[in-house]
C-alpha cells in the first residue's frame, strides 16, 4: 500500500510546477520515492515468477521513471510530470517488446500492458498476426479473465483501413489500431489498501495470454 502523502505531493506539484517549489519540497519527493519502492519490491518478485522474461533481481529504483520532463521540443514547458510512472522492463526491453507499465496519478491510475504507438515494422507484424490468427486474438481479449480486469484501448486508431486490408475485413476494428494496450483502470483509494499488491499480481497473471500473443507476433 502507499501513503496518502505520496499522492498529495503530486497533487501539489501540479499546482506548483516550477523548479523553485520542487527544490523546496525535494525531501517530500524523496520520501515518496521510498514509498513507491516499497510497493514495487514485492511486485518484482511476483512478476518474475509469472513471466520468465522478467528478472527477480531487478532493482526497484530502475523501475521508477524520472519525474523530470524533456521539454526541449515541447510547447509545454512545465519541468515535471504530473504522475509517477513505473516500468517493469522485461528481457530485451525496447521498441519490439511488449511492456508492463503502472501509472500513478491522482484521479487517473492504471496498469497498462502492451505496445504504445510502436514503430511501423512492429505494428505491421502485429496486424499480420491478427489477420492470420484472428480467432486466437479474439479468444484472448474476450476471455472472462481478461474482460473482468482489462479493456483494450481504442484511443489510437486510424480513420481508414491500413494499407493492404479491406474495409470489410472481419478484424478491421483491431487492424486499425495504432497501439495495442490492455488497460486496467485503478482508483487512487485502492493504493491505500493492503490488498493492492494482490490485485496487481492477479492482473499480471491474467494478462499473460495477451503478452504471449504480442510476443509471438513480433518475434517472427
């Protein structure tokens, strides 16, 4: 479980997103990081037991992403993110590997798994696998264990059918996706309860068929 002060820090940072305020409150941020490490540590052990491509020796510090934004090419010059991002990096992590990601933000917490806006070569492979193995894909995302926890994100979608596919293709709604992410929405209050680790471990277990389908697609 997390302390309420961990979320309170982010809530206040949103209203004071400047370097002077952050410098004055840096000790609070360091305390928040320690709190998050305590949440991450048992998750690392359990995820490694579920997914053999994840290392049980992973350092919790490497999972917590930087809070500093890269503002070099962004019109938004706020120097800090408005959330804590936790990435559980599997073996060979990179643009061709599905990822596990936990997002902690007041009013917008979620656990996401899969590919967010993958490069064209990876996206092409995923679409080909859905084209060839549509029944298998539907079986994965329509399974009770999947639907009870997750929803397939449809935020990033083409307006037209991708090149090489007909508009009347039976899987066209999925072939038009530009990201393939399963999302488990969570309430901030859930992170204040003792069973949050169990909930996330259960989510790890039930997303494995989705992960395996994506791995099969991109490893070919």
